[in-house]
C-alpha cells in the first residue's frame, strides 16, 4: 500500500516556492543597491522567514510525506516524496495517536506513529487522499492505539525544530 496526495499537498509546495522566491528577493536586496533602507529589508526578511520555515520544515518535511508499506516495514520519503527514504520497522513502533486540527469551517485528523517516545511519522487527512485506508491498515497491523492528543500549535512548532 502507498500513500496518495490530495491537491492541497501540491498547493503547499507552490506556497513554499513562493516564499523561497520572496526570501531570495529579500536577500538580494542586501547585495544590490536598490535604494531600499536596510531596516525595511531586515523586517521584510524576518516576516518571510517564519512562514517559510513553517511550510518547508513543518508541513513539507513532516506531513507531506509519501509512505510505502512493506511486509515488516514502511518507507517514508519526506518533501512530497522527493526526500531520501527512511525505513521504519513495525516492531520499533510503540503505537499511534490521533489528533484533530481545527481549520476554517472544517477539521482534519492526524495520525502519529510513535517510536522511541517521539512522533516519527505524521499522516494527515489534509495531505493524504487515502488517509482512511492508511489508518485502517495501521489498525489492522495491531499497532497499539495510544489515545487522542489535543492538537497544540506550540507543540507543533517545538516538533518542527526538535527534529532538525
């Protein structure tokens, strides 16, 4: 079984490209005399860096992942499947948790696979077209359900930088 992406995953990649171009333009203003006061360039770059980090390190690296299940393992490729493969064995997975991310007018479920007390894989109803199938498959493996976790943006931000 392989994970499949929804349209929103590709929109996130486009947003990452957009913020990357903004960052490059902001940094280029340091090297070329464009007549823009340096303080405006610094403020602009600081305002663009945070969303870029959130999208690239938080969304594309940890949630927009391609997963392929094997007999006793699964292979994870981050960054919409373009990242290097990481193999996890089912025997090393302690369990899984679920969380609900409230969004404007709706909500999305997340499923976290836990190994070594840390979330090693995040499946998302927002990013994965076949999320329900993935969840059912994980449940069929008799991986222990560790309960529901309240979604917290502060915890999410901490996890983005924790895994670097």
